[in-house]
C-alpha cells in the first residue's frame, strides 16, 4: 500500500466535514458547559442573592410598622427582593471571555447552530435564576409570608421571575457580543436600577404622587411587581397577571432583538 492510498481518504471532504449533532443537542451542550462553569464563578451568583436577601430583611424591618395594621409588608416586599436577585443573572461575562480567548471563533467554525449558542447560555441563566429564588422564598416563608394562590401560585411566581430574568438577560448578551468588553457587560445591571426604583418597589402605587406616579405608569416593572404581588397577597388576579406577562414580553422583545442582532454582527465579523 502506498502513502497516497493512506493520505487520500483523509483529505476527502467527507472525512473532514463534521456532522451536525442537532439543534437540541447543541443547546444542551452549550447549557451544560455554562452550568458546569457556575461553581467556578460563584462571585457572579452570590452577590445578587446576598443583596436581595439583605434589602429584603432591611426593608421589612424598616417599613413594616409604618405600613399600618392589616397590611402584610413582608408579602408586599418579597417580589422586589426576587427581582433584585434574578435580574441581570447571566453568563454574558463568560461569553466575553470566550470572545477574548478565541473560543467563540473556534465554535463558529463547527456546524453548531448559531442560535443554539445564545439559547444554551440562556437556558443556563434561567436555571440559575430559578435556583436563586429559592433562598429568598424560604426566607419569606420563615418570616410568615404565605401565598394566597397556594402551591400552584408559587410555581407561577417562580416562572414569572424566571421569564423576567430571561427577558432582561438579552441586554447583557447584546453588550457582550457587540463590545467584547467585560466592564461594559458588568455595568448592564445598572440599566435595571431606574426600572426598579421608579416604580412601586417599596410602597403601593396609590401612595406615589406627581411625576413618580406618572413614570411608574410607563414602567414595565410596575406591572410585573403587581402581578407577582397578586399571587402572594390577593389570589388569582388574571388582569394583573396578564399585564405582567405583557411587560415581560415588551422588555424581552427589545432585549432579544438587540441580542440576536449583535449575534449576527459577531458571526459576520468572525
């Protein structure tokens, strides 16, 4: 057998062409890699959870007595704590590292679906966000919070929080893919502060006045908070839940449009 007989098959296009593994497999592979990296990057997870728990405890201690008899401020404040914990949780900083060390470029040379790269990271983000709700909810139960909608309402509550986390995370990925700058990505959470504080985060909306009440009416977080609070304090308020879903959809449409546009730009550049 000659050398040419051995080399020829190796040079064939069929031998060098990797076979696509399928969209679901691509998403699960990216998600699995992202989740395996979480224990090595706990500094990205613990601070949001600590901040959420800290403000939950401090705000309850500060405002409970001034809220008045018959008003369960602990239940009122728990959705705010949940949003503090889950907003901005993403693997976008890790994606920046993949861009900087060339891993993303190597990944783009494979048959993996481009959409699966982002969706895999987002599946990991939602998983982490759901996990972060647990300590806050446990603390809420420990201090006496009870869901008027029962166990099913608790599951819907967690699902809404996870959907909001997913909707907001698109901004972080858009910045990561557009800039490849870790500092810019880490500042993405600052986008949320105007959303959170220009709304009924600490007092009921009917106690807001003037320009703040007007701004809160245009703030999607207002309707998300009202939907979450209805599950805890009132029962199945379908109008409030519908408005919460619409608010998530509006933010998600904007963030995902930016995100996937940035992905297309990054893949063309690569």
